[in-house]
């Protein structure tokens, strides 16, 4: 009878917890029973309200001309950025990762000279390891180039 109550309690918790799964999901759930008690254990996952944004930039022959920022379109807050001169080595791959909240964002890359990234460079943007946008240098000159994306709807555009 105790086992039946435990199973019913556990089933009720799971059924009521379907909505809670969105708020606080769990991973690797296990139940160990015996001696009149059941031990439930689980691992807490990474924050479900965050995604990992990564920018991978390969600099061209004039790396100090390029810089970028990431802006949350909802709040207008600059979430991450570099300044002119931060990228210093020509032909170098710079990879930067940030945990960001779900939302709508604009990534803008700038070139102070106005010729854009030349043919030897480029960049790729990732959300949770999936490439969402890429740019191969030499495609078009620009002073600034924007990529708008939404982490929840998984839509991306330039």
C-alpha cells in the first residue's frame, strides 16, 4: 500500500509539474526505493532562461579598424561589445561567448575605415552552438553591418 501511495504521489507531482517543467526543468531523474522510503535525486540543468551567444571573428589585414556590439532590442542595453583597437592581430580568430537572456537582439559590426572586412577575414554568429549568420570578407564594403536575431523564435536576418 505504501508503494502505491508513493507512486500516486510521484505521478501527481509529475503531472502537476508539467507546467513547472518550463520554469525549472530537471535532468537525470532517478528514484531509489527501499526500507519504507524513496529517495528521489536529479541534476539541475543550466539556466533555461539563457542561451549562449558566440561571435567568431577572423580579422583581416587591418584588425584595429573593426569592432562590434550586441544590443538587446527590448531594453536598448548593450550586452557585449569591443572597441576600435581591441582586435590587434591580423588573420587571427577571436572567439567570444556570452550567456544572454532570450529575446530580440541586434549584432552590429563596424569598420572605422569604411571598407568592411576584406577578403582575408569574416565572422560567424552562433546561438547554442548553431550558426545563425556568417559573413565572408570582401563581399561588400561597409561602415556598419547589422544582424538582427530572436533567440526564442529562432529567426535571424541581416
